[in-house]
C-alpha cells in the first residue's frame, strides 16, 4: 500500500469537543495512554495526527489532516490552515484546559535533510515514528514523529511532520490539562 503524505499546503489543524470515528483516518501508528484521571489515544495518520484526550465526560480531539479530508463540523472548536505559526487555548470551566501552538518552517534542503535524519534517529529510540514512501521525485519519504510526556493531570504532545517535496517541517505542541 502506498503511503505518501498530502502536500503541506493542504493541511489544517483542528480541535473538536468530541471523539471522531477512527474509520475517518488511515492510521499507521497508534498508542494509548492511561494516566491519573485521563486517557489519551495518539495516532499517526496519512495527513498528520489525531490525539483524542478524555477526562470525565469531556473529550478533546486534535487533528492535523488535509483540508479536503471529510471531517464533521459539529462541535469543532477551531480550524486553522497550517501556515506560518499560531497558538490558541480552550478552557472548559472546571473541567479541562487545552493549549496548542504550531508552526510551518520552510527549510533549505541541507537543513531539511539533517533535521529529517535526526528525527529518524530519535524516533527509533523513543516516541512514535512512521516513514512514508517517497513521492517519486525525492528518494526519501516524509516522516511523522510524535513524542509525549504523560503526568498525573497533564499530557504534553509534540509532533513533527516532514514534507520532502516542499522542504517543509510542521511542528506542533499541545498541552491537555485536567484540574
């Protein structure tokens, strides 16, 4: 099965206050975390990632996916094109707080390939890593690397997605906190 990533210009970063059906995504790697009062599921998908975090009756689902990906609009809290950099915060009074930041970094080819090799080395030691097939134009395919730190009441997720055809790197950091 060919696992080539969509173009970086097509990506969106979205947050939902609900779980999304897993059949909406092509999942390559997955991890489930149970810690303190929350559970989380982290998936590396064809377009980026999905993090589903649950605490009590509250659910947040963070999605990095292609804009043309068929996702619902119901209970979507925000949707941003993955361009430049952006930060946002959502607080549900007394239940949880979510903070995120992302940035799209274009890179010179030499810097890009060095970063990609460093991600590959880190991903083989810890975290979650997926290597995508090359698109045909470039010999090495894209990478998705996700690292997390789970504490009793908080989960920090750092995601890195590379786009060799565009010499671009998407970096995101998300913090999910229970009171």
